[in-house]
C-alpha cells in the first residue's frame, strides 16, 4: 500500500504518464478519483456482480487472474493505491469508445508511426458496474471475479498477463509484452515495443497492433480479428476461424497461418514469397506474389498480407511442418546440431525473424539471419564455388604428364638426325661410293 493524500498521489503518478496511448482512460478515471473510497493494496475489496477493473502501472509485471469470489484482491511488491467507486459514479464514466491516439516510436529501424484509430466498445455484461481503480508501480497480481464486465490495463515498462478472463478488455504496454491465456471476449491490444502472445483463447472481436513486436496465436478461435504490425511477424498457429472477417498484415515482417477447419484465404507478398503446404481437399491457385487458397470447401474470409516479407499457409500446427517451422525459427534444415525445439512464444524467436533479408541496410547482421532465403542460398551455390576453387589446382596435375614427351620425344630426335643431312663430309661420301653403296650413309660417330 502506498500511503499519502489523494492529491499527492495524483501528482506523483499521473504526472509521469506522458505517453498518449493510455490518455483516454487516464482522463476518464482521473475525473472520478476523488469520488473513490480508498482501500489497502493487500486487502480484498467487495464488488458487485459485473465490476470494472482499471489498473495502471508505471513499471513492473501486471498479472490479472479470475476467481470465484465477489471481491477484488490486489497484491503487489511495489507501491499501489487501490480505490473503490460506486456504480452510480463509475457507470457513467465507462468508455463507450476507446481511442488509440497516434504513436511515434523510435526503433533501430528509425521512427515508426502508428496512426490514430478507434475501437467501439461492445455491450458489457450486466446493468450495474462499480469499479476498482489501482495506480502505482511494481510487480502486481490482481484477482478479479469471473463476472467482471470490463478490464482496462496499462503498463509503461514491463509485462501484462491476462489469464482466464471472459469479458471486454483494453490492454496497452509501451515497452514490454502482452500475454492472453484462455481469454474469451472482445478487446483491443496494443504493444509498442514488445510481443503479443495469445494461447487457447476465443475472440468475438479483437484488434491487435504492434510497432516492432511479434504476434503469436496458438490454438485460438476468432470470429473477427485484425492484427497488424510494422516490423513484427505474425503467426496464427493451429487456429480456427468462425464466420466473420480476419486480416493479418505486416509491413516488414512475415505472416504464417496454420488453419484448422475451412477457410477462404487470400495471400499477398510484396517482395517476399508465398509458401502453401495445404493438401487433402485444399485447392489453391495464384502467382508467386498472390494466391487464393480454398481450405476444406471454404469458409470465413481470411487475408494474409506482408508488404516486404513472406507468407506461409499450412494445415494445423507448425509442428507437423518441419520445413516451415525451421524457417520461422531461423534454423537451416541441414543443421542438425542447431536447436529446433518449437519456440512459439514471441520472446523466443522474435530476434530471428523480426528483420527480414529484404529490410534496409541499417539492419546489418540481422539481415544475414533471415530465415526466409539466406539459409538456402549457401546450400544452392556452395557446390559451384567449390568446383571453381579446386579446378585450377587440378590443371597442373593434368598437364604435367604432357610435358614429358616434349623433352624426350620426336622433336629432340629430329634435331639429332638433321645435322648429318645439312653437313655431309666428303670422305664419307667417297667411301660410300667405292663400296657400291652410293646412297648409303653411315651413322654419325
């Protein structure tokens, strides 16, 4: 618990929240902070059936879990101020639309700008919503009732984990990652400089965006989903699509879709390539940069786009496709000594495929680690280079035996017999005639 007066708390905490991504909810909650009843950070706060839980941490790991109790419990290793707001005061201040303001993020690739956009909040469960507001810093775990209607969570630097929650959620992290595990509902997820990992969750309507972080969806089901990133890659592995629209787009990363069930997939790669491993009833057609894939008779419309990266389409889990798995992990297939353990969590393989080969020059060494082209080129061109290197060394061995006949062969013998023909001695000619052999010649002494 952080002691102090409410006014002093407002100056100490809100004065440090300079980034605009959380400003909409900060303004909404700061208007009624004076109406809240203060509670201890380590105590349980009694709430109604469908409360709103609003949490903001300057730094640290925030973990939000559900339990079967009508209380909210906040346990922290740092300093957190907790307040309870009655439904009469909290209800009118619940945001009906969340505005994600434009963001300019400085990265190793230069400044990245995310445009302003709005997310219309769905209808919340229940008709009465009181609120629990928590502000502070440090590693914090919050237990909330299973019937919680809305969770809004902001972390400046750290990690945000949402587990076992069913409802509406707004999550934002500036420097760090976001994890959704067994989450069901609709929400907006934004991580500027970190990965997003969603496991075994079901989404009615989900909007996810990152500047540099990768996205990993494992065993998820989506009715309507839009995921976009500037420099991160997106993997939707072993997932299902329900009637609705789904779009995955990355400017400089790769997009990989592992689909269970039927779908109508449209894929496009600007300067990369498209790889599809579908079979057993999947029919596809397209050119190297655009493809249309009908999976198991078709289904929801799914779009996968990478402006500068590659697009991978496969059936089910990537574990069943070692080639795709190796490329996503940045491991060459012919390197058995390299670790090939599946690394579906974005923090594990984020450095390997975040900067593709086609990225600009400032990527440096990362460009050589590109898993979507570089590992295969040495294998294709290595044999010709070896032949060119060893060919000059074989030539002296091939031509050395041919020099020996030039030293001892007919050319030297011809010089020996030519001299007697050009300078015959008179004495030898006379002797030859007297013996009756005018045309016979004696061999030289």
